[in-house]
C-alpha cells in the first residue's frame, strides 16, 4: 500500500508516542559521625518521599561531610585519620548500578579535624575547612578525579568574644562560586567569612573578609543560584546573614541578618546547615536544640529574607539538611535521633510537609545526591 503524506500524518497523530519516564528513585549517600561506621547508601522515592533501607557501602574512619565530583562518578569524604595531622580526604568510585563504593586513595588535609569540603565546579581541586587547626586547604585532582597531594594550607588568625568557643580560629564551612574562582570560608572562631582566590586549583590567596556580629559564629555558607547573594548561617547566636557577593572583586557586604528561632524561644539552640532551594526562591537553615528547620522566602530583587515557617525536624540535633536535585524534598539528618526524615517542599510557598517517612542511620551528619 502506498502511504501518502496525508495518510502518514494521520497515522502519526493516532499512534501513541512512547513517553520517557522520569526517574522515580534518587540515590543518596550518608556521611556519619559515629566511630566505626562507614558511608551508607539509600534511595529516596520521588513520588512518596520513602527511603530504602540504608546499608554500608564504603569504609572510612569517621566519614563526615561528603561531596561529589561535578562530572565523574566519584564521591569524596573528609575523614579523621589515625596519624597527625588527623584531617584527611578520601575518594571513592561510585558504581551507579549497585551504589557500592570502591576506594581511590586518601590525602592529608594538612591540619587537624577536617570538617567540610567542596569540589571545584571544574573538577580541578577540593577545598577543605579544617576546624581543629583553623585553616583552609586545597587538594588538586587529576583529570580522572583522583586526589593529588596538598598544595595549599592557609592558616586563619584571630579570635572573638566567646571565650569557650572562639579562643582561636575554627574554619567550618566552604562555598565556591560557579566559576571556581573564589572560595568563601566561614570561620566560627574569628567571626569572619574569608574570601580566597583559587589560583590554578593549587593556591589560595586571601582577598577579603566579612566580619559578623561579635559572638555570632559563622558556621556554613551557601551561594544563591544567581551567584550574587551568599547566605551565612551563624551557629552561636542562631541567625542567618544575607551577604552580597561581588564575583569579580571577591568581596562581601552585609544586606540583612535574621533570627532562625521563634521570638518566644529562650532555651539553648545552635544552628547547623544552610541550603538554597534549586529554584532560588527559598533558603532553609537547621536549628539544633530547637530541633527544627527555619524556612525563608527570598526576595528576588534584593536577596532579603522573610520567614515562612519553622518546622520540627522530628529528631534531635539536625546536623544537616539537604534538598535533592529535583527540589521536591528536603531531608533532615538528625544526628542524636539516628534518623533521616523527608519533607515535601511546596514549590509555590516553600513550606515543608512531613511525608511520614524516615529511616534509621547511625549519627547521620551529611547527605549527598549523585546523578548519572
């Protein structure tokens, strides 16, 4: 039978076109703060927020914060090594089919108590915050994502007003700009966010610093999706600061600082993590003591914050909160409750709705979400 153009179009319009199904499960890896526990793997059902049972997939001494290579199937973890200095970074190759991890080596962070790390968006290096030693270090990567020896160790200097917590520098969290040109490092001990220029992925050159309110204790930082605003969560006074970021000069300026706690709350509480929603419309911060997540709406013209709600995390000491790549769910990692809890995010309002799903995991302090 001869198929005319008209007949062909009619057949095309009536023939069902196969649809490409969206991924239903999001893999995740869990860093732990429990001695003897390694890195765990689970999955998150993107329709329900339900987790699969976690299992240990990689051995590492006290694997805390985790980070993913921007292009390669490689996971990195800060670790507490047995030697001196104790700070370390380990690399693992990810098997996307099984979620198992294969070790790819370790390098020293050059100082004590490596607590946080980020990978350069170009895959050239890892920048590490060393809490115990009060420093920032850079570890270059090979083209295949393996670790090379340390090439930079920038020692912080100074102290602040809280004599128990701020007698010396304590670098705690790092954020990199989209070009991998600058590293913004929160130092809890000196009440600063220090900006370093990253030179060829090898050296760290101090450019500037923003000074928080004395006793605030900057802990972690997160850049907005537009790269112009930096959100700094301050551990000791339970606040979040909005800073403008000049990605050409590498400078910061304060726009606003707001509380992460209810006005009537008067018990001890300390913040932990800050995360910006992929849409750029919301930012979230966790409170340990109040055991909650503070949700804020972001003014798209100014970067300023307005409180949406403060939602209980359903567990003690939410050391970490994270948002999976689709932006549908926020995960709270409650260290002292040994659980992960999922919350559905309303895309219009930013409010958090508990899904009713959680899993047990030993002292969870970080979650990352690999994509193939």
